[in-house]
């Protein structure tokens, strides 16, 4: 009887292992082209902001982008969610964006955190804030869908 259970357990394990291997084999590995596209979208976003280039910012964003920050009221300790749309971000860029940031302070460090098929996460360290980006491969091109950001300590005083 024990032998029968052992055989059944081994057969089940082999089946599950084979299924997992097949599923992994069907997943396309990230390509150098994907990494370059993600990096380019992130750079279009941050460099577009610094240069006031609305076309470049538009190219980086999905039209339904949501950019959010959690702000805490120092009086009440209550959090609220600040939000910008793609249009708000593009218009802010068009009005001058980050052109008042001196070139020596224009930090634009991009790190790809994760990439799986048509979804990716990246981090942009800018002069006064850090952005966490969610990107999607949309119609064959990488675009930013969501941004969650946080100000660096002391940045508000600048």
C-alpha cells in the first residue's frame, strides 16, 4: 500500500514538474530591444521634463497615465493621494517643466527593476524626487502607465 502511494506521489510530482517546464518554455525572454525601449521611455520622461519638451514627454506616456504621490497633512497626520494625468504632466512640461533645474543638478538615473512579457517596472532617481514607473508594451512600444513618486528629503526647501 505504501509503495502505491509513493508511486502516485512521484508520478504527480513528475507531472507537475513537466507542466511547470512547459509553461516556462512558452514565456518569451526579455530582449535587449525591450530593455532599450524601457530605458528610452524613462529617459524621454525625465529628460523631456528637464528640457520642457512636451513631445518627448507625450512619447513616453500612455494617454491614461496616472502619476500619484502620497502626501501627509502634518497637522492631522492623515494621508491623501495627489494625482496627475498624462495631459497635466504634458502641459506642465510644455509650460517649462524642469527647465529651471540647473544642468549640474539634473539627475536622471534609470534602473530597470523587473520585466516580464509586456510589463515592466523601473526606477528613476531625479534631482529632487524618485519615481517608480510601471510600463507596458503598447502597440509595440514601451510607454509609462503609472508613476508613484516621492520627494527626496530637503527637496521642498530648494
